[in-house]
C-alpha cells in the first residue's frame, strides 16, 4: 500500500503524530543538508575567486602595453584608444579612492583591529600645571567608519575589475579594426540593451547604503562588549568573539535565564497568534460565504472595521479598559459578578491569555478577507462529487477546503508566523512586556525577544546583547520559514493543486 493509502487509513490522532514525525524529520534533514552544503558553497566561492584571478593574470600577460597600464592607471586603455570620457571616469574613481584612503580610509580600516586605545578623561598637563580634558577614541564611530571603508574598498574592486574588462574589450575591438563606441553610444546602450542595469543601479545603491551597511554594523556589534559598562568615548569597547552568544545561550547567567523562557513564550505566542487567527478567520469566512447567509457585504464590513481603526489606538484603548482599575473590572464589580479585580495584565499567565485573545480580535478580519476570495474560487464540482459520494461537511472541510486554502496561503501563513515572532506593537502597546519579574534581566513575563531587545537598547544600553538577540531571531526565523516552505505543496507542486 502506498504512503497516501496508509495515511487515509489512519485515525485522526495517528495522522497528527504522522504529520509531526514528517515535519521534524524534514526539519532535521533540512538542517543536515544545510551543513552539508556549506563546504560546497565554500568551494564554489573559491572557484569563483580563482576564475577571477585567472582572468586578471591572463589579461595582464596577454594584453598589450595599454592594457597592462590599465592595471596601474585605471582607464588608460580606454583613454588612449579614443574613449576619453570613459577613461577619465575610471581614472577619477581611482584618484578619489586613493585620496580617500590616504586621508581617512586606511586609518579607518586599521582602527577595526582595536576599536580605539585612548580613553577620554582628565589628565594633568605639566606645561600648564592643570588638569585638562583629553579627547579619546570613539569605538562606535571607529567601527562605523571602518565598515564604511571596507564597503568603499569592495566597490572600488568592482570598478577595478570593470576597468580591466573594458581595457581588454577595447584592445580586442582595436585589433579587429572595429570602431570603439563613444560615450554617447555607451550611454544609449544603458538606456537600451542594458536598461535593466540602469534601473537597478540606484535601488541597489540605496539598499547597500541604508540597509546592508547598517545591518553589517549592527551584526558586528554582537561580537563586541558594547554594553552599559563600555560606553565610548569614556569607556571603549573591543572585540570579544562569540562571548555574547556563550553568555546568552549557556545556563547559569542572568541573560541565559531570561533568554530561554522569553524564547519559549515567543514561540508559543507566534504559534497561537498565527494559527488561531488563521483557523478562526477561515471559519468566519466560510460562515459568511454560506448561501443561506444574507447581507454578506454588511457582515464583512462590520468585521473589517477593526482594521480601519489604527492598531495602536485599539491596543491602547484595550490596555486602559483591562487595567486592574479599568472599565472592564469596574463594570464587572458593579454588576456583582466579581469580588476583586481580574488581573488581566498584571498576572503573568492571565496576561498571556489576554494578549492572545485581544490579538484574535485584531487579526481574524485579515485572515477572513484573504480566505474569502480563495473560498469563492474553489471549484464547485469538488463539493458536488464529494456530496454524491456521501461525504459529510466535516470530511469535505478537511479533504477539500483546508488543503486548497493551505496550498494557496502557505507563503502568507509563514509570513504571518515570522511577523508574529517579531510582533512588537501588540506586546509593547498592550502589556509593555509586563508584568515585571526579578527573575528576568530587563524583561517582563510577556516580553518577546524583539521587545526585550528594545528594552536592552533603550533602558540599559546593552547594545551587544541586543545585537546578539537580533542575530538569533534572524537565524530562527530563516530556518523555520525556509524549511517549512520547502516542504509544502506550494513549493513542490506550484500551480498544480490536486
């Protein structure tokens, strides 16, 4: 009997265990494949570097004098073969890079080694006979300028290789007796055949400058001791390798005693916030979509009103209403339903349940809107055939509706799960991460990793620990999303739902 046949013969609880077994098997296999692929990726990288070096050596040894000169003076081959503007542009890039490196670039890269050695403080000036303030190094600025200098150097390498390719091409065209294209012709080509490069250049530059560079800077912070005790320029910070990760993940310290419980609650929150919203949103869409229901548009509009109101307004209103002396407790007490207030947000377990329930009220309408359109596109003959075969509504839901909706919305579901792992607004605006606990370091019982990260930066200035948490959150999000998506029908059988 095939696997699908055995699966159909299983009871509902056996199907759950079978699905969990397949998930964890694929998870561990995916992790193993990832580590197996690391050596292959490294080999491919060095092969690419080797091909590049071989091209440079070949171009230098077989090129003529002007091509060889381009290795020293960029643009020489183009400049002396008639491509004056193009040659001057390469030469200007080289001169600008050399000037930058002489003035500040070389010292910025050298500063990455120590991140500063001289502290700011009062020192005695023997000539004046008084204490004067000595200006010290700023480790943060040295790290930032060093990273910037490295990026500038990488960009220059790309321009340098482009210069060599252009020199070789100019030499080949000259030897074949063809006319070298002028600057105007090259410019026209960038608005014709290479128009994609022209359109992508500015966005790529923006991403590198405002996203990748700050991201690399913040990642490097995780490998330093930039915390509340090392604030430059008064106190410098330096490299400590994987020390922050060891402190964060090992048992015994205050940070590790905080990290693991907060991580556990983060995963629990993400699972409940994602799948409860999804399931209830789908059921609500199915209910409104029934033929017997009238005024479908009115019902959808009523539920969508919670989306129309800004989320932070809704959360702040609910926070005030659910306070210990808030409107809900006062009303229940006046009605005689309770003798003492309910700790909606002041008790750890109650606060977590309250947050999940409030998030349902906010998130269900989104899932309802998304699944409504999908439900209306499920082929009707599937239900007609199932009805003829005697299938119940319960069976049709699990055999037709749910698989079809999951097939279409799996990427959305993964995105929602990762978004809930980093759902700052709901937690911070509703509970502020509270209630506070002496067992945790700068965190409360409802804090997620992302809200704890925020508190570490704003409250205690432990930037290195916050950066470490950011890296760990990225690793968890990337592993879960990639492995889950690669094992779904949306990835394996794209546009082929069966």
